């Protein structure tokens, strides 16, 4: 089963921490939508006949599009690809876009899952982040979507920033539990180089992020959500049993996917490619029937290291037997030799050739993975 991701590169305003590719000007929206449709046509053979199990609208803010615009893009996909009748079709949405009329119209499309960018239920925190929505909209949008009959919903929260005290963080988590959200994605605030937040910190206008605070709040997140019946199935993702994100799970399990739009990435099992992160250049190239993408053919070491990075983040863990079957025992033995220091620290468990992170190990997931990488 394969997935298709569509990058909608428009936002109402720029969040201070975000380094994703987007524009706050809707100037090229019509040309962009035309280019997206044309790229879908140009890339119709990329997935080599694989059945499409997931479609995901990301960005940017794809909820800025009208329901008709969204359904037109879905229609182009269903016409050119074999899409499963039970496909998961996700729309990332900001709370302020989910007004009653918009939700009613989206109910008439194939969208069956929402990813709502809540981030916080506190007004001052949302203003600090420069989010477009209010605290009241964060809560009302979720209830509105639920009342319209959408049950498969995920919400995002951010932790590890100066304004977020322990009581506020516990309140944010509890709010989503009480709203019966079945899937929660949560990320530590990171300071990316070309962002307003990075500039504020360099000028001394904002405090830097505190790693100790972030670690403590991640532990609170794990404790509260597991106690509430969630599975911690990936480092940043928690879900009630049976309601894992199919689309994101495809990424972590190495399933092929096609990325449509500027900055979108694609993977076919052997190579990766990524489109140019420039709206006007993307549109111009697509009009010439060219894919404005760079391609990287993955070496064996690249593929192993990607598997190490993604599998260790999941509750399924890293399967050493799978590495042996795919790439040979020399590689799996080398990785196994590198596990000892982390076993000694009780950061990982090794059982029946499956390597998983302990609770403490989840605090060091990226470090552990990088130490286990095969050197090229």
C-alpha cells in the first residue's frame, strides 16, 4: 500500500517557530492549484501500480483551500491512481478555518480524518507562537468537527517553551483527553535557524529553550496519555488502539509514497526525491511539464540508517533479523555490537532480535540512532 502527500504552501501568517515551506501571500493560489493537478498527472506512474491507502493534505495550511478545491485534487488522484475504498484521507487544519459552513462542506468530500493544529489552549501561548487562532477556537473547532460526524481526529500540542509551566502543560494534555481526541501528536519546541524565534533568541528578546524542561514535559506527556489508554506507538505520536495514523506509519515502515507540490518529498524504495522549495519556480517548471526535483539514489548504508532512525522511534522497534534478510548479517552484527552501551544504561531493550527504546531511552532516541548508524 502506498501514500500520496500534497503540500499546500500557503498560510495566513507565519508562526514564529516554523521553518516549513509556505507563503503568506495567496497571490499564486490559482496557478498553484493548477500546477498541483498537472504534477499529479505527470507523476501518475511513480508508484508503479501500487494501491493508494492514504492521501494527506499538509503544508502550510491546506484548510485555507475551499472544499471544492480539495475535492478537485482528490478527484484527480482517484482518476489516475488505484485508491483503496477505505483509504485514510487526512486534512491538516487550523482551528480558525473550521467554521460551521466549512466543516459542513468538507463533510461532502472524501476527507475522513482531521489533523488539527491546536498547539495550546492558552491565549498567551498562542500569541507568543504567533498562531492565527484563539484558545476558544482551539476547543470549539474540535467539538464542531466531532458534531459533524468526524471521529478520526488527531490534534497537535507543543511543549518545552518558556511560557509553558507544568500546570499549563498538564491542562493542555487533559483538555484533549476530555475532548475524546483518539490521536495526539506532540513535539518539543525546536529553534530552527531561519525563523523569527531564532532571531528573537539571538537578539536576547526571548529566552532559549530549556532541554531539561522539554525532557520533564515529555515524561509527563507519556505518563498521562498512557494512563488515559493511549498507545505510545511512535516517539511523538499517541493513539487509542486501532487508530494509529496510517499515513505517518507508512513513512516509518518504509512504504513508498508520492509527494506533490513545492518542497514535497517522494520515496519509491530505492531513491528519494524532493521538489524545489520555491512557489513560482515550481509553477514554471510544471507548466513546462518538468518535475522540479532533485533525486538521490539510496546506498545500502543509507537505507539501513533510515531504517534504524525510523524503526527505533516506533513501538514495533528495530528488527535485526529484517536487516539480516535485506542487507546481510555483517550489517546486523555490526549494529548488534553497538547496542551494548545502551543496554548497560537501560536505554534500550533487546528481545528476540527486536530492539526497542525504554522510557528513558526515548529521551535520547536521535542520539542512540546516530550512534548505531552504519558509517559509509
